């Protein structure tokens, strides 16, 4: 069902609760405010297939805007709140947004945007005033709380996080049919991850990212409640699980790591027994980290592999994973094919580029070349990841193709080394990259964020290199270790490895956002 159904049936039930501010938006309020937003969009002349964009932190207006666009048949583009004014301007222009909405907390970057955005883009600010922007709340308050006459389903149009260049807009066809038509994602949530109308879903990540944005919306379409963290903190996360008796959640592996590195007495003082399903995705999870989470939370850990593009979807539950450690599962959407550099399928167990056949269609907006590059001559599509399939059809990811290190003609995928180093008690975060080497072209380097900055130095460098050599082939081990107080990691868990790598290749600028 659409949330409007639950507004009629259970208007006072929380659709979502913001934490730690405590603001509650009920299904009745969500329906009324999204109807007002839909009328407003129509008053500006926006019709089905047009677009809006917004850039803001996790706040209570976020989903009122999403649902207003969704029920108007619009494309809505949520933009990372960590971007600079020029990067936001690029996305607003690229997605052809007719309206741009920001918030008071983004007033500094919004001020810069005033002089960048095209004059025809209407500008609004929520959750407080921003000079040069009209108030979102005051503007929509003048419009009816009843539905527009021509409701139709819209969808998000999100941008890749740009780890290998300018972000790409992912365009999928607008849904056909009625607002209440059940989506494939909703069916997956119910069938695989123990969701129902009584679920209480804890969302700790930035809402502009594809997974939290879509999952929170799907939770509301089944009449369940979201608890949305305004900012992730490992102990606060555990406190909220206990406080709200959370049944379902979705995290990224870096969140697992941060919780596991809390003192044991802190971890154990919170009751997490209400959890029925804890999903993780977005980045590879080291096997020892996942084992520790299963030991702690029990067999409620689920994993999936997918992208914003939606071209394929693999999933695996705890029991399957324990029998296939390191796998991201079997495909439920799309058919898996592993291919070599020439596009030929490789034997079972051999690594190659991961392709999906017969999955959902997508294109990169205004970039036919990138769309073409994502396909092979058979029409199969890839996200650029490298992996292999075992005899039972389970997929194992090795790394992203773009991060491969070539040393003396040998291909080295750094993910395995990173997965090992993050388990070291003195390591808070790590990036393994290739750096210039006159003889071999590249050599392996680890850039480490120490748990305690005072440990940084030659002794820890030697300790970490030896730690790797006890487990891995020496060619995969770092030849040297540098230390950083904080690595450039996206709040969704994705490491901006190119930013780290470019330091060593004489590149002072980067298009990464």
C-alpha cells in the first residue's frame, strides 16, 4: 500500500521518528504534507517525468519531500549533503531539476549556490531560514492536504558516489500503474528479511544514499515505523535498538567495525535481542568482522549485493553465509556471468568482471558512452566489480576493477589485504593502494588510520607488515605503511580510495565527490 492508505487507517501511528531530536511524523502528517507538496509542484507546472533535487541532512522534512514527488510522478534526486557548491550545482543542472530544496544546516553552501544555480530553478529551504531561499514549510502550507487529481508513481534518480570520476545519474523508467502497486523491493523485504507491518526499522545512514532512501520508503509502504538517526554513533545506535525494540535495520561494515571496537562492557550493556533482521551491504565485509557480529547478534545477519543501478540483486542469509564464508549470495534479480578482459566467460572459481544478464534496465543520464561501457557485446551489464562464482552458484567479490594493482605484471586486488588489516586491534580504518615503483610499475602500500594516533610510527608499520605476512602471500602485503588521522570515507561506508591514491601519483586535483 501507499502511505496514504495508512493515513486513513492509522493516522496517528508514527511513520518515522528522528533521533536524537525525537521529532515524530505520523502517517497522517506525512500524507497531508506530501499532498501539499504535490499540489505545489503542480502549481509550478511540473508534470509527470519532470524532476526536483534536494540536498539536506537527515531531518523530518526529507521524506515529506520524497513522497510529494513520488505521488506527483516526478523524478527526485537526493544529493549528498557533504558536497561542495560546485558539485551540487553540477548535479542540479545535470538532472534538469526544476526545483532545488536545501536546509538551514546547509546555509553556507546554499549561499554559494545562489550565484551558481540557473535562474529558472526555484529555490526553497526547510528546517529554518536561508537567505535567498523561500521557506518550504510556509510555501506548501497554502496548498490543500488532499491528493492531486492526477496522481501517478514517480521514482528516485540518484547519482553514483563518484569514486572513479564525475558522479553518474542513474535513470530508470518511471513506474507504470497505480500508487498502491507493490514493488519488487517491497516483496523482497517481506520474503527475505522478516519485515511486516509491525516492524520497527532503524536507519543509521545518510538518507540521500540509495539503500536507506529506498528502504525507509518501503517500510512506510507496509505501514511500519522507521527510526532515523540524524548522525551515526556506535553506542547511540545500540541504545536506540534497546529503546525502540528495533526489529530490523541496515548497516555498512564500517559500522560493524566501530561497534565491535567499543569496550566490551559498553557493547554488552544494551539489549539487542529484539532484532529479527540486520542487513548489510554497500562495501565488502571482512570475514572475521562478520563472524564476530553473528556471534554477538545471532543468525539475524543478512547481506546483499546490488547497486543504485538496480541491474541485479544477490542475497545471502546467516546460515548460507556460514556454509559459504565471504559470499554475497546468489542472484534473485538478473543472471550472473563472470567474464575476462575479452568478454569471454571464465570457469567456475576463476575471477573476472561480474555481469548481470536479464536484469532491470537502466541508463546513465546524458552519458551514452558510460551506459555503453557498462554493457558487453551480449548486452549484459556490470557495476565494475570483480569476483568469482563457486560450484553452487554463490558469488564472491574480489574488489573493484578500478582498484586493481599491477605489480611486475601480476594483478593484485587490495580488498583481501584491507580485510585482514582492519582486524588488527590498533587499526581503526585502512586503505590499500598501488603506488609508483620504478622497477615493477606499482607496489602495495597501506594507508592506516590508527585507533590511537600516538601509535603511529615505524614500530606499528613493522608490526602491520609482519601481521600481513603471517597470513597472505608476500606480493599482497604492503611494502610500506603510512598513517592518516582520518581516511576520506563516505558516511555510507564507501572509501574514496582515489583521493588517497592520487596523493602518490602527483595529482593535486580530483573529480571525486
